[in-house]
């Protein structure tokens, strides 16, 4: 019998990814949007705190186990920025293009171009679960001086992956899912959820 779990997101792409990953393990994944649950606040300074807040919020509103992720780009020369502010680096309602332009502006005179994507996933059995499951993934690369590629989203056109010889925006979706921060974290979480009771 499948177990229902709420994804603390209304993003259709994320919902597809998590369903593909978890449904073979007998989880029925529903989005918080399908249940009429509003998005949680993300006031924290770390990915793990924001992911945990989102998971607890969805579990409290639904009465079901919940799963959340928080992810972003951390650039070494910028002290880890944009970090948890990746989606709003250029302002509260910034587009991907505006965020990329802001990153290029701040990196203009920097020789250290190293950066990495981070994804933290959290699953809770209930809103007050004292033992949340955690999984994370990191994807290392370099920040280019101009965008390349038209796939992906966010900072992908500026994120060069040396072992792939291209940017994240130049990878096929299938290959990106195999090597990316979210793909690594999702596979680890699926492994741990298999033994979840």
C-alpha cells in the first residue's frame, strides 16, 4: 500500500522529479498546492533550516508526512553568496536573467571563479518529528564571464562543469539529473526513505 507524502512546493518540475524518484518505493507524492497549502516563510540563513521549516509547515497543514528542499548557488569569492538568497539575489521578484546579471556584476573583477550548487532535502513524519531525514548534494563548477546554453534554469548558463566540458544549461535534462546537486541528494533521500517507518 502506498504512503502519501506532501511535497512542500507547488513547482510542477520538482513534483515530476520527486514522483519519478519516490513512486517506485510506494510513495504517493502530492504537492502542497494540490492540498491548498500556502508556501512557508524562508527567513533562515541556512539551506537546512529553510528546508526543515518548509517540511514542518507542510506536515502541520496537511497532517501527512512531508518533504522539502532548499537549494542555491554558493560562490567562493562572494563569501558563499547568493546562497539561500539565490532566487532573489537581484531583488524580491527577480527573474533568472536579473539574478544572472547581478552575479556577473559582482564577479566582474574576481579571478576566483569557483562555485557550487547545494541542495538540502528534509523529510518529516509529522510537524513535530524529532528525527527528520536529511540528505544533501553538492555540484562543483566555475562561474563563467558570459552565459552559454539555453537549457536548465537559474544560474545554469553561467555554471561551467569541468568534468562535463560544458555549462549546466548545455546538459540534457537526463544527464543533469544524474550529476547535479539535486540528483545526488534525491538518490540519497530515496535510499534512506526505503527504510523509513
